[in-house]
C-alpha cells in the first residue's frame, strides 16, 4: 500500500484504543500521531535505510546505445544457474536504461514456469511516470534457458522502467527449484512482527501500555495490508528468515484500493472520535454512517467509472 494509506490506517487503529480517544478528546492527539507514524515505519525503514544497506552480487547494466535483450536474458540466467551451483542466494540488480532527461527505455522480464526460461523484450520509451512517449524499438525478444524449475513468489512478468531499476535474489530451495525474490531488500526485518513486539515493549517501558498497544497494532495492520499483495515478507525475523508468500488477492499500488482504504479508515477515525465528543449527538448510527458515508459513494463512483469506460 502507499505511504498515506499506511499512515491513515495507523491513525484509525489508534482511534480504536479508548485511552487514545480520551486523550485526543482532551486536545492531545499524540497517540493518533503515534499510530500513523508506526503504521508508516516499516516502509520508511525499507526506503530510507534497508535499500541503501543492501548489497548486490551481480549488476546487469544494458547499453543505451546498443540495445541487446539477449545480454540481459543471459545475465539473469547465469545468476540464476550460478545460485544453484553455489547452493546459496545470489543477489542481482537490473539497472534502468536512461536515454535522455526524463526518458527511459522500458524492458520486460518474463519468468516462464512451464518452459523453464527467462524471456526479455524491449518496450516503449517512457517518462518518469512510466507513461509511453515513444514506440518500442524493433528488436526481437530474447530468451535464455534456466537449469532448474522456477518457483514464483511474485508476478511472472516484471517491467524495468524506473530510474532505480529492480532487484532479485535468486534463492535456491530444498526442493531443487529457485525462487527469484523480487525487491529482496523490501519487507525483510523491517516488517518483522518480532521487531514490532520489541518496539511495543520498549514504548511500554519508556511511556505506558497504551503507546505499546498502539505501536504493535499499527505495525500489525501494516503487515496485514501488505500481505494482501503478491510479495512476501519475513514476519518472524530474526528467528526465521523464511519469507512468507503474499496472498495475491489485491494490487497494493492500485489507486482505487488505496483511496477506498483511506476513506474507510477516515470514517473509522471520525466515528471513534465522534463517540467521545462532548458535543450534542448528530443523530445517526454507525450503520447509517457507513451506509451513507461509504456504500453510497462507492456505488456512485462505480457507476461513474463504468460509464466513463463506455464513453471515455
């Protein structure tokens, strides 16, 4: 999920704690802020720390002047097969292809589980928002053979079209296959529930039990939201480095899902604060609030979206 979604979710979680609501009603929103910050913290640790501490064993840098998808495919296959030979994970970085300022040559990888091959093809030239600005070059796709079966923990098809490039960790398994872990620096120790428990205990000792409960619940809500996507995470680090797989039931970057989650959490926060408000009641129940505040707008938005698709 996006950063604002995790932050608002953490605030909503904090608003479910009676002591946090009582303090907020008295004019101090420190517990709500704590929930939002801790809800965002796992991704902050990834983006601002873990990402830069992560080291790669292999870097593949395509030449912008000499497009060669076969070189990319062969490099990925070599790292994949080498990890089997070594019996240890091998970290691979695939660099982007800059063409000019705010222009990047997109290329796409496809892990073919059935044929046990890696396919690479060039896509269009894109800008910083990954929007096509020039058509794809007329270059034939390339493929390379992989020595052992592929075990996916993410999408089979991945595009490289951002300045940061992408990373994989080719991780051999006891079953004789290899898992190409996408963005292996993400969702490792930073998403561990063990670390969340340690943080909660530290806040409990340093401040009070309410802060510890909010920290643990907000962190757990973050991992639950991320669990709905395709990528896994190391939930029990450091006791286990086994990466649990994602449920794959939702795209965490999808705009509609993020907007819906933010709106739902805002309603939850409003209701919890409203109940503790000393002012006169507004005269509606929680069922009415969610019906008129969530279901009706969702129904209207869905209708407008369908109409827009029919008549763009």
